[in-house]
């Protein structure tokens, strides 16, 4: 079979939802686990095909942004230094490279092979997924008695399903808010989406989603290209604010103990401002905790224990996984690649965010503004997720996040002026 460039593009688009939808079958019916294990070799095939199709044109080593090449290059360099320092299994090393580089590598593939028309279709599809998911969640909540982390809708009924929902809802939120600001949808469409997702967050106990809504609204209000305070912006803040209040009311009704988060001291304790938090490592001080406990010798604070050496399933994780360092991208990356790895990841998100913002300021096309704003919002949310959970590295979420982060560059590519 001959694989063409257009075939690779279709495969990439399908792969965006391959793992999340596969989880529906593995979680609900206990089947297709073997297909889930194929994501690793499939991704490697994508890289090989991407190199092949991009060798003689605007592609992987051609006209791509300099930052993405630098990020991958330095990540590999630091990983090799760390490997030389720690000397561990080659299998762990190569899997660690895949695990930590799949986000920037998939962003490259999407920028090179995906077009703006594909972005519009995927965005519409994501919105539809959210509404379908709300129906599934309601059934699970009312008739299956599922609650909290187990309320995963179409993403399954096992623990962690609601984390995938949070990512999908946030991507959809960035889409609808951006479209509303730039007059692509009306207030009713915006309000219906926010209400539905607030309802989903309430019954699945996704407290973080209410914070994410506030962040998205405030940032959108501040950075949208129109500097004046328009009536459209004011209405958006007011209407969405009312929806958030309704969502909080539902959350406190079904989970009364969550009312404690109205207290700032309780919020800080949950995040670990006192070096404790609700997990063994703190969200706020997790990096320093990892450094003091495991990386306090020589150059280890800068290079870590090695990519892949402390992931789930390794001997190290068997011994120390009880502190839950794999639950947060920041602490896992600190453990494996030290300060340099943490800096590279945050620098990548910074470059993605500033590039999207610059694209937003430069264009006068309303539709393209909405897409640039979408990527900018996702870059901000990704920084939050880096410290709050592990979704930036989660096999079910990483590819959808990569898509949302690459939308601005894909849109800019249509003008033939990639951000350098």
C-alpha cells in the first residue's frame, strides 16, 4: 500500500481522538487493550512518514519555526547528558524520549500537514463531542450511580475519565469564547455551551473547570484585539459569570464538602502552599520538594535522574511512586530531567503563547483572530495544567492539547508567514 501525504494527514486527524475514544471500549467493555498499546509504534511511524514527506518542501526541517527545533534539540542533548550521568536502561531512555517529546513532535507534524480547513472541522467536531458527552454523563450519573473521577461519559467509567473531559471542555471553551468575541457565534451558543459544561463539571466534581472558565474569560476580555470595553465583552462576562454561579450551586448541592473552597486558606492548603497539600507532593512546592529529597547531589538538580527512568512501571516508581510525583507534569519532569527539563517545557509554552498573541495582533481577519486567540488561551491553560495535573503528558490528552496549541501556527501558515 502506498501512503500519500493526504493519507498521512487523515491519519493524524484520526489519531487526535484515537486514545480518548479507545478508552470508551477499554473502560466500559474491557476490550481492545492491545490497540491501546499500539499508540507508541503508530507515533513512531508518523515521525518517519513526516520526515519522508517533509524532506524536500516546507516541512519538518524546512520552514518550521526555530523554537520547536531548538526545544527538541536541547531536550535530546540534556537527556543524553543525564543518561551518561545516571547510566540506566536504554529501553527506559528511548521510551522516556518518546514520552516527553511527543507533545512538541506532534505539534510539528500538525503544523506541517494540517490545513486551516481541517482546523475548522475539528473544532466543530470537538463542540459536538462535548454535547454528546453530557448526555452520556447524565445517564451514568442517574442510572449507573457513578460519581467524581469515575464519571467519564464517553471516555469510560473508570478513574481518571473526568480528566479527559476537562481537557475536551477547555478546548471547546476556548473555541466558543474566541468565536463569540469575534462575532462568529451568538450569545445563546456561548451561554448554552458554558451552562452545559458547568453542569458536567458539577456532577463530575471538576472544581478546576470553574477556575479555568474564569481564567479564559478574563484573559479573553483583556487580550482580544479590540482595546475598548465593548458591550459584547461585558455581556459575555456577565452571562458566563451567571452560568458559573449556577455550576457552583450544582457542585455544592451534590458535593457539599466542596463549599470549603470558598475559603482562600483551604484553597492554598489544597494546592500545598504549606508544603503538604492533599497529595504527598505539593502542587506549589513540588519542584523544590523533589529536588531536596531526590536530586540533592552534584548536577542532578539540573539534569534529573534520566528520561524514562522514573515513569510508572519502572523499579524507581515501584519504590517511590507512593509520593505521587507522576500525578503532576512539573514534578515528574523535575524528577527525570531537572531544572533544565522544567525550563524547556515552560519555555515551549511561553513561545507558543507569545507567538499566538503576536499572530492575533497582526491579522485583521476576524475568523483567524478567533483561532489565534484559541491557541493563546490554551497556552495559558497548559501552564496551569503543568503544575496542577499530568494532562500535558497523559496519553489520552496530549495529542488533543498539541492540536489546540498548534492551531495558531497552522492558521498563520495559510498566509505563508510562519512565526520565526
